[in-house]
C-alpha cells in the first residue's frame, strides 16, 4: 500500500563451525567473518556453532560500530553456539533447549553436549514506528550424520515439533517472525514440512524474486575444503540445510526481494568462511492498513498426512528407546546380582563358613569394581532412556491430538 511505512531488512545467517582447538583455521575464519559483516552492514546477523565465547567477544568488539546490539545464548556443556548481532535495539531474549538432543555416550557426535536450542529475540525496535514488530530466532537442530540409517531422526522430529509449537506460542504478540539457522534437514524432509506446515513459515529461497549463489541454494557443498566429501557422494551439487524462513502475522506483509549464498573461499583467501555457505536475504517489510490476522497453520489433508508421517517416525524411535531401556535395565539387574553374590561370598568368608579364599583376593576386588562400574553405567543409561521414552511418548500423544483436531475441522 502506497505511503505505508516500509523496512528493507538485510539478514545474514551462517553456521560458523567454530570450536576451540578442534575447528580448522578457526581464528582466521572468525576474523574473515567479522571483516565481511563490518563491510556489508547487514541489519541482522544470526550465527550458529560459535562455541567459543572468546570468538563471540572478539566479534562483539570488532563489530561494535556496525552492530551495537548483540546477544550470546548459553546452554549445554560447551554452549549452544547461537548468537545474534543487530543494528536495532534488542529489548528481550529467550532461550529454549530441546527436550531430546541425541545421546551423551555418542561422544564422536557431541550434539548432546551442545544443548541444541533455539534463541529468540522477542522484541527488536525497528524504524517501523512500533516497538515489537520483529520476532527473530536463531537455531540449530540435531545433525543427521547418516542419511541411510538415521538414528537421530526421531529426536530431530521432536525438535522440529517443539520448535513449531514454540513459534506458535511466542509469536502471538509479534507482527513479523523471522527464523534463520541450520535445520539439518533437506527441503523435502518430513521435519521441514512439519515445521513449515504447522507454523505457516515461508522459505526465502522458494519465494525470492532474485537468487544468486550455489545451485539450488545448497549450503553444504562438496567443493568446500572443510566438508566430508564421502557424505555428499549421493548429492553431487550439495544439499540445502540452512534456511531463512519468515512470515507476517498481523498488519504487515513480508516478501523476499533477494537471496544470496556465499560461493567458496572468502575474497582474497584460499579458505571459505565455514564448512557451510552463508545465506543472505533481503526482506521487504511493509505495514498494511488493516490487520490480516494470524496464520498459524494450514488445516488440510496435506498437513494431516505430514503429521501422520512424523508421528509414525516418532513411534519408531519410541520402540527403539523402549528396547534400549529394557537392555540397560537388564544389565543393571545382572550387575546388581553379581555384586550381591560377591557380598554373600565375602560375608561367608568373614563368618568362617569357608576354609580358604576360593579365588585370589585381587581378582575378587577387580570383579567387584567391574560389577559396580557396570551397575552405575547401566543405571544411568536406564534413567536416560526412561526419560527419552517419556518425551517420545508425550510428543506422539501431542501429534495424535493435533492430527485429530485437523481431521475434525470442517
């Protein structure tokens, strides 16, 4: 509508892959990222995998002139890695950590220790004449690791479901919702279809009037020197797992004018900014004369099918978790029985019921310590998988209620 206030919002989203002592050429890449952000002057910067708070502090100092407002979201053991830099004042923030986030014993993956989360900028003061038009989210979901045998799919679907519910319940007071991050899902995966269908979020790549960058908008490409080429063999062009999603809720409209991705090494260097390509979106936000009402989901047969598919996968994960709980519980019981037998044997010897030690004392003690260690480990796993079962069952019940509501709508 002519004459109404408008905002041309430039957004930068990047999975930085920056963890101290492990990430390759981390400090050099962080320096390059800071130089680019200061040179380009985006309105909003959403970063993931900035696991070193020192890197965040260095970026904050470096970018203070261009991005006077920033926030680092802390969670987990090594941190969520999420941070936001903004040209506009940030009035409040919120962090939500997903209830399921992989397994603590999968040390080679480490997602559990990150405390994967979604960081929310609840209110951002923009030049549109209102105090809270923009609700921004930076997030990361559990990584896939193996597409053929994806053991983490149920956890990632629980995260996608919780994220969708989180957006629905936190966006009611906002005018515009903007989400950026590494969703670790292909565009056709059930998780991304569930998230978009349930929230009404639109994909900037699909909606952009002009696109420039890697073919098909891919953000994890085989040409990147930091990627594992073997994981991308089925995808010669790469995969698109980093997104900028958005929607207008009340009296605003949003459209994506332009979407870009970085393509290979940073200018003047031989290395890229990260193992992921950055996503840069230019959004045109305009106030309308009359509120258009909130769109919280599409209640149709397609969405019902998506929820059914997601619920089926969560059910598969639930049965696997129940088997793991049973196995760990049985192991704990066997270890406890062994300890009890050793205790009875030791008491018998002390009471004089045995004339001599049936086997060497050192071996007896080592066996006791081994049984105790197995008991502690198995008990911990049993408790963890018990919580996993409860969360998966609860999510399955929520999806069933949502599915029933969709099917009962006229």
